[in-house]
């Protein structure tokens, strides 16, 4: 991240700042130090997403593996992602919410997880921290009996991701369900071996070429996020190719 002469950043936050090139992550030797995460026994897996697409970006390949292994899947969209383009004149928030829900269903179909249950909590986008207790209460019954609950990492440097992760972790503890966190924006703002990242509790999920291809196809379903809505600056893609590259590698990571 670049800084001004006074030591401050010219960017509002780490996500808006230029990110780490995927080539640096590709060359990182630390991947080999991460233990392989074993899939849980067959049963119900709950994957919480702060916004529609988080679950596929962070765990799409693993979702494909879980579906193929016969696990029952529940995907919880905490928000509808209606705030991704707040100044757009092409799509209004309620239209984006509908589109993103359709994209999620299409993406799950492409992962072979078309039978997954999708639960939409409809918490306002960019305001999950103000509804954290409400989210926790909604998640507790969904987590009950799950063989795994996965949610965004609570250190992801995105307030919605962090609040959704905290709520999910609290719900999993109350429901006595195993819990794991998956990062999304970490790959943008962090660097290989970054001391701000809890590598000591990280595990990798190695994807087969088949699951990696399915994930790539699923990510492509989120047209509202990976392609511009229109020519104006406010309609730019949220996830340009250099950002998507972090999520199309042959492995995924969780923190245990």
C-alpha cells in the first residue's frame, strides 16, 4: 500500500488500495507448510456468506467436493449484496438484490450443488455489524446438528465479513458445531507470510482440476460483480481479473 509523506495512506481502506499480485502468492513456499483440511463426515454443512458470491470465491471448490461426497448443504446469504454499486444508474439496489440471488443459484448449480438450501437473511448491505446479534440468533437453529459451519474470516478487513464471521462463530459455539473461517479479501491486502494473518491455524484444501474448473465456471455466474454494469465509473466491476486470480488457484484456505 502506498503512503503519503506523513505516513498515512491515500486510500480509505486496505481493500481500496492496490492489491498483492497473484504471482507473489503463486511463488510462496508457505503453502507446503499448511496442513491439508479433511472434509467432515457426511452430514449437513452450513456455509455463511456476508454477500452472495463470498461462499463461491472462498470455498467454491470445496462446495463442489462436498456436494459430490453427498453432504447436504445450506448456504446463508446474510445480505443480498444490494449495495455493491451504490451510485449506479443502471441497476437499483432492489434489482441488484434479485440478480445476485439468481447468480448464487446459478453458481451452485455449476458446482453440482443445485440441491443446496439457500437462506437469505436480508440484512442491509454494509450494515451487518449493526445487526450482528440478529444474525447470530438466526444462525443458531441453522447450525444445530451441522458437521461443519464455515463463515468469512473475522480478520478479513471488511466490516460485513468480520461481523458475519463473528455471528456465525458464536452461533456455532452455541449449537456445538465445528467451525472454520474462510478468507476472501485477505489475498488482496496481505502478502505471503504476512504477520497479520494467523498462519498457525490455517489449513489448505487442495482442489482437483475438475473441482477447480467447476469453481471457475461458478465464479463466472456472478456477472454483476465480475463485469461492468455499464460504461460509467460507478458501474465498474467489483472483481476485476487481477482480483479473481486469487480465487481461481488450485487451493482454498480455512482458519480453524
